């Protein structure tokens, strides 16, 4: 069963993860070589998707609290630092880019799944999170298919 405080915490965590996702895709977009330009468009789409998700979640949180998350997480910062290190050592080929993107999608997909399993959200928030989870799953599957094909 949910409480307002727990719901706000859970939703703020999802906002933070979506902000991480935006920052991660923007980092990769900046480093994409011309031969992978198609990935740039795809990653721009997913960064925009997470910006929208953050806005939707922020609107839900604002109904319950003034404590709305606006930053990124420490683990997201660490993941982007790892991407920087990998790119220095040749991890900028198509398969590496897609493998890192899939790893990030695995993390956000799991977070959404965990939130939905915990039953910590009121109905309106649950509906928003469920719809976002479906879109996150579709993005993950698309990236995984591209990775498998490369």
C-alpha cells in the first residue's frame, strides 16, 4: 500500500533515472562518429522521450509535494564516466555503443519494473508509470535488436 511520502520518493527516483537517461544519451550523441549517424537520431528520440517522462512525473509529484527531483543520480554520473573511459580505449564502435545503451536501458527498465511490483503508487501515478514502462521496454527491445544485428 502506498503512502504519499513513499510515492513521492519513488517518483523522484524515476525522475532522476530519466534525467540520467537523457544525460547518457546526450553524452553518446556527442561522441557518435559519422558511420553511426542513424544511432544519433535514435538516441535523440530517446533523450526527448525521457525529458517528457520527467515532465510527466514531475507534474504528478507536484500534486503531492513541493519536493520534486531535478538532478541526476551518482550512479548515472558514474555510468557516464565509464562510457568516457571506454571511448578512450576503443569502445566507440557500433556494437560497443549499442551494448552500453542496452545496459542503460536494462537499468531503467528494471527500475520501472520494481516500482510497479512494489505497489507504492496511487492510481494516477500508477497509470503514468505503467505507460512509461511500456515505452521503456519498447526502446530497450529496439536497441537490443540493433545490437544483435551489429
